[in-house]
């Protein structure tokens, strides 16, 4: 089963960016810091998906560099796929450009890979494994 | 009930952009032309949401201008909200910047409004009414 797992949105200020979702009546998580990524995060669950608002905590973070170059806005789209290893195998065989060739393991043990925007209509596309 | 209705993705070529989703095993719609928006569209259903790949058919289309300025990538995020009129009323009262103050009626009778990116962390946010 494919789903949109989350949208990662790069923002300068969580306080400002979360306002619209609160005003719409969505519930939002407490702010949390992810040291490894040098960001503070607020999650906004929306149906089976969620929005992740990402505010950089350092000028060196990937998100800070993205904002400096492109401004605030969508940073990545994360899709949950049924069989990540099989998907990566097929994409490699078909010449799709991945940001790294290896499946990585993130916080909480979730496995992921990024497809380069040049192979996905300008979108940085994360693929994560669906829960079993 | 809130859901992500769709993500609108501006692309130069549907043929190139849809490849990644076909390779992942997602089913995609036939190409369709929306004359009013001067785009050709491919829909990729993903769980309760869908991706809309948008290729301009004219240099004057909004999507062509977006690509010329920003390159390919996410154009808008569309959220389904339970009560659109109430949401718009509250947002206006709270000083949220809308692209147009009025709720518009699109193809198939769906009602929508756009929140300006300056009020939504750099994301052009469409609000559509949930089906009853």
C-alpha cells in the first residue's frame, strides 16, 4: 500500500509557519529538536499523512542552506512504499538517479532512500518502507 | 476530517516525470488537457491523496511562468477541510493572506481558496471542501 508519509517543509520560523494549521483547527505536535539534522520540528498530522515543519537550528544545516538558496517552502515529499529494497533495485536498474545508492537507517529504525529531483520532476522524493 | 487532497507538481514533461511513479508500481491516469489552466495533467493516486503532474501547454500558463521562475517542482499543496466557509471566515479574521478573498468554484463544482505562501511557510496552500 502506497501512501504519502509526510511532506517536509523548510521554514524560517516554526512559530509563524504553524499558525495557519492551528487556525484551521488541526492539532499540532510540541516542538522537538533533531540534533543530527540541526532542525527543530513541528508535526501536523493530516489524515494518513503529516506535514513536518522544519526550522534550522544552525546555518550549516541542510534546511538552512535550502532556505538560503530557494527560500521557504516544500523541501521533500516522502512516499511509503510496500517493498523498499525491491523498489530501489528496480529504480537502479532503470537508471533513476538516487541521492545515495544505499538504503539508510534513520531515527527509530526507519529505512529510507532519496530519489534525486532530476529523476522526479524537480521534487526531492524520499521513499520509506511501509509498516508491516 | 482533514486530508491531503493532492500535491500539484509543475513539470516540463509529463512523459519524463511520470516515469518514476510507473517504475515504483503506482498506477497513473491517462493524460488529460485542462484548457482553462493551459496544462496537461497526469494523476497518480497515492492512498487517500494524489499527485497531480502539471505540464504547461502554453508559455502564458501559470505553470509555465512558475517553471520559468523557480524550475520544476512542487507548485501547491491542497488540503481538504471539513467546513471551507468557516475556515475562510476564521483565516480572514486572523489576518491570514489569501490569494483571493472569495471562495471560487472550479471544474466539477469543487469549491476552493488559496492561502498565499507568505502565510503558509512558503507553500502555496489550496483549501478545498471535504465531500459530505
